[in-house]
C-alpha cells in the first residue's frame, strides 16, 4: 500500500529542501512507493526568500501547499515571543489547534518533520504519527546539531550518524525507528583537519567539515527510512513501532546506495 506522507517544514535552509527533493525524486522514479499528500509551512509568501522559492517549486510540481504563518498568528494574538522557557506558551497551543484543523482533511499514514522550526504541542503530537530526524547515532549526543558536533569533537568520536524517531511530547525522546552510521575519522581529508585541531585547538574547519558530511547523509537516509515504512518492514500499530526485525533498524547500507556509495 502506498505510504501517504504529510510534510511539515519552515523551509528556511537548503538542507530541508534537499530532503524534500530527494524524497520527491525517489517517489517519481518509483524507488519509494509513497505520495506526499501536502506540505505544511508555518510561513506565508513574503516572509522569507528561501521559503518563497520552495513554495514556487511546490506549486510547479502540483504538490498541495498549506501556509499558515506562526509569526503573524502570534502577533495577531498580541503574544510575546518567548525562548527557552521549557513550556510552550498558550499561543503555540492555539496555533497547533488551527494547524490540526488545516491538515485534518488530508489522509496520511505518517508526517515528516523536515526543518520544521517549531515544537509541536503535546495534543498535536499525540494525535498523529510524526517522524523526526536527529543528527546522531542512537545513544549518541543530544541537543541541537551544533551541540552534537561540538560533543563529537570534544570526545574525539570516530563515528556519527543520523537517526529517525517518532515525535512525542518529550522533545527528542521518542522511540527510534532507524539509523545510519558514518565515519568522522579515518579519511585523509578529514584527518588533516583533526590534526590541525589537535595542534591549534581551533575547531572551526573541522566543525564545518563534519557538518557538511552529516548533511550529505540526511536526505538519502530519510528516503531509506521511508522505504522501511512503505515496504511494511516497519509498521505503525496504535502509534507504536512494530517490525519482524530488531528496532531500530540499521539502514546504513541503503543510505550509502542512495547516496552513491559514499
């Protein structure tokens, strides 16, 4: 059965757009038996050039687009912008009620969070299946992608990865479905940067190189992960992961094939 996908993004960077392009290309080439039922953006036309460019591409491809500006919604309510409070403000929960109403008519099996820069409220998360990516191995570094790379460097890790987990109210704590692994040491080009870092303690070049490497895995990894769902290898039963294989599933091999062998 064709996997029905709802896509949630802010589309403020090229990484999220590359993930969408990779999934769409895999669908069009029949590598992935899926359909993107809609793309939801928490920005409207005119808020950001990168987002506008993405919307233009979606329209050309006849992909249903749902726009609902979180910034304009907050300002309309007269709510203050809060950061790092540990609890979602009331306006965010109201916003998610409106988002839920907007996407309700689209039948989907799974939602993909790809560069969506807001945290969904517990009610929204608990009422649907949402897949989120984290740029680390299971049991690897937590936090933002910047914090992950800083930890990799500080601990001088030899490998990193990408994992996909279900979104739950506790951020980045949902059950992990899949992961892939790649080396951050052992290649001549990156080892030169490790040597420079060891001598100077200036991690800028090494940091950028690890970031670029990780991003090159994200899009093919997402395709390989969605293949697991589309093929029924991973099933969703009452919003829980189920499989005849041991979960999380290592999709490194499939990711490398889609990436072009590394």
